């Protein structure tokens, strides 16, 4: 059974149940209140008639012949009784024998019959009178109106239920259709957001998930193509040189074998980088966290790179941070982060340039900045520098001479995130590139 049918049946059952209860209580209450109104009205008229009778005859004798129970004049017992002030029955009706003495409570419940300022009797009306035909017709018309109103309410509930059920189930049908399309690999299907309630929020979340999956799928395709390209370049060089040496086109010299060895090392480095990324994505990259003084770690990295920077006549400056500023780090893994960033800075900074390393504490975060004086990239490119195999503009495009695998910054991002931190880049064309790393401060 479809959801729309279930919702219509649910609305209809609720309508039938609630309407049935309302009709039943309304009919009972209407009959009760109408009977009460008729009795009160009849009792008031009867008191006036009895008072007029007593005033005219100055006695209750003969009253039985005047007041009958029905409207046909049939001789039946009186449907009322009259007692004196002491509770003695002076006119016996069908509910009170002539010899009966009624109690004080029942006497108080009766209605006094007064002539002038004198109480000549107390009316006891225990058995309600029969309704006349007009009263019965009125109750029947009221009950018919209630019944037809209930039928109209049920029909209206059915129509509204059908409309509401289709309104509720329509986004679900659209989500189902989009989910099937997503299962078939079609990520261009968006679900219309028609409301701001939970269903609308679900549709928005689905669209976001669809966009994220499409982006992830495209990135995976791009990454596969990039990996194939990166693997093909060193493999082509290795195979080409090996075949040339084998065929005698190139001499088996040390220089040719060195080219083959370098390309094999480059291929090995790419494979190792891919393995590191896959382990990081799976959460299986081994880390050994320990409190590390950040300024000391940066000083060690500076000393390690000083010779390479001096050879290229690039200044490498470190501005020490607060004393004893520590963070929970794996020093080997985090050194790999700094190494990848400084390798890029060394590669893309011109001679006579400079690279500045700084560290400071911002709240409960330690912030490390590495600023180079290279050409920089556009802000749009800076936002994607940590994507795998991302190619920025010509000033920072990796090539064979640069020797980069295109995964160094992606690995750096994965390792920083494993440390509970964030890493991003800020840059403008001609203003160099700044890399910022934020890490939680160790207590």
C-alpha cells in the first residue's frame, strides 16, 4: 500500500472516529438540554395554571378531571403531585400515594404554588410529560442536521486528507526518484525544496549530500586521471631509457642509469605518498602523540633547511614564539607537514627572496605561519592548494624539474587534521603565499 493511500485512510479514520464521538455527545447533550428546557417551561406553565385553578375554585377538588397526562383527554393518573407545607400529599399523582409524607429534601426540590402571597401547595413533578408532536419534530430536525453535518465533515476530511497526503508524500516521491538516480550514478538531479519544515530540511540535506557526492566522484575521477599521469611520466622515462640502452641507441653510461634511478625514486616517492594518503583517509596512519615545544621543533626544521636555502640565496627566518608553548604532536609526522610546506616555499621562491616562519598563541590555539616572497597565487587557487594533484597557475605549476608529486600539501592537510588542527593558505598574485596552521595547545 502506498504512503498516499495510508495517509488518506489515516485522515479518514481519524475523521470518522472524532466525528462519531462528536455526533454521539452532541445528540445526547441536545436531547438532554431540550428535555430540561421543555420540562422547566412546562413546569412554569403548570404552576401558573394550578395557581389560577386554585384562585378560581379556592380548593384542589376536581383538579384530576382538568389535568390529564396526555393531550388526548384520556383518563390517566396525574403526572404531578401536590403537597402541603408539612409534606403531606394532598393531590396524589402516579409517583406519590395519598398517604405518603415526603421528606424535607424532596419538599425543597418542589416548586411552590402561590396565590397572592400565600403558598397553597408545593408541586412535585417527578415524571416528565410526554412531548407533543411539534417538540418531537424539532428534535428530529436537529438530529438530522447533526447527521448531515457529520457526513459533510467526513467528505470534507476525505478531500483535505487526499490533498494533504499528496502534499506530504510528493517530496518523498521526489526524494525516492532522486535517490534512484543517484544510485545509477546521476548526480545532477536536485530535489525541489518546497517548505521550511522537516521535509524541506531533509530535501536540502539530500541536495547537499548529492552535491558533495558529485564533487567527490569528480575528484576521484580527476585523481585517478592525475595518478595515471603521474605514474606514466616516470614509467615512460624509465622504459624509454631502458629500451634505448638495450637497443644501443644510448650508451650504457652512468648518466643514463642515473636518470633511470632518479625516475624510479620519483615513482617510489609517489607510491609512498599515495599509501600515506590512503592510510590517513582510512584513519590507520600510525601516530605517536606527545607534548612538543613548538618553537624548538621549528628551530630544528630551520637548521635542517638552512643549507638548501643558503644555496639558493633565500633567507629563512624564524621568529620564536612564546616560551614553552606546547602542543600534542607526533614530531615525525608533523615534521613531514613542515617539510612539505618548506619544500614548496623553496621551490617557488626566487633567489634573494625570503621565507618567514612565525608562531604565536591565539586563545587555546597555537598558530604557525610560513610566508614566502614568491609570485603567489590567486585567492581562488589558494583555496584549493591542499587538494590532491591540484594545479595552480603557471608560477606554481609542478613540473619534472620541481620534482613534486602533487600530494605533499594534501598529505600535510591530512596529518594536521589528524592532530585536531586546521591548515589553509592565503595569497594574492605578486604578494607571495602564506600557509597558516592552527593546533590545540597542550595543557
